[in-house]
C-alpha cells in the first residue's frame, strides 16, 4: 500500500462567538442552509444527524462524499464550535472547504474566537 | 452571554496506517464496535451516518450527546483518518475521549502516523 501517495485533506476547526440566539437553538434552518451551500460548492451529501437539546443548543453532523462537517452550539455561552473536513481525493477541495466554513460562520453572524487549518 | 465560562472540549485528530484491509472496507462492523465503546465509556449516541464507497473505503460519522466522532478510510493507501470530539459540558470527558480514540485505533490494528489533541 502506498501510504506516501495519500493526498491530505483540509480540516478547518473553529470556535465562534454569536449573539444570534435564534440561529443557535434549532438545527433545522442550519441544515437547510448548509445543504444549499454543499450543493453550491459542488459537494455531495451522504446523510446527516441533527439534534436539538431541551432548552439549549443543537448538534448537527453532515456526512459528505468528501468527508464531513459538524456544528455544536452553546447558546448559554454564545458559542458555536464547527469543523469542516474535505478530502482532496477526486479534486482539490480546499477552496470549497474555506467557502463552506465561511458560509457557516456567516449563518451564525459570528465573530471568530479561534480558527485553525489542519492538513490531514 | 458568558463566552468566558465556556468549558473547552478535547478534540483528537489522527491519521493512522493500517494493513487490515477487511477493517477498512465495511462500515457496519466498525459502527457495531464503536457503539459498544460509546456505551462502555458512559457516552450516548444520537445517530450515525455510514457509507461504503464502491470498491473503496467507508465513511462513518457518529453524533453523540457529547459531540461526535468520525472515521474515513482509504484502503488503497492503507490510511484511516479519525477524529473524536467530546465536550466537557456535563462532566470531564477527556479520559473517555482518549479511550475512544485508542479503541478506534485498535479496531483498525493501526499504527499512528500523526495524532494531535486540540482543546476547543
């Protein structure tokens, strides 16, 4: 096997601050929005899991042919953690990865607390 | 909102090398195994998405009350990328996070190429 030939993907990890509470408390509008962004960026969705916590935030994970993205919200702290991981197997997806991350950030009208890019 | 009071969670990101091809090509045994590990570590599953690629590897994402874990396999390169992210909202889950990661590594009988811990 040719471990050395593996083409690393870009994984963006971010912690965001948002005061838009309505965006932090219901997974459904986020999923609808992010599905549009997935299509817009030429990616394809395999499935998703979403869950609204009682009186709290939500968790949403979308599995993509190109890997996955996740969002975990903490309205009690005004915090969103998100990660977007896209492989570069079939084509270079690093622009799509950054676009998708920025679209998520914009959905929450969020400020960036911390963002890091990991190639893996 | 009290952004400063947010308790960061541990996110482990790893790239693994495995020669056990049967483990890299079917999501179902992995999901069954990891569900047992989730219970063993006192965590709770919300749902999962799994997909076997034609003639290739698989992608599996498990959404947890405590955040999520993912696995993407590349049998053609003998590579597995995995991440395990557990919040510390209700209790300190860092031991569970490391245990779960090690259980995933052991499932694939894998060598570690790169492992990093990110607090977020």
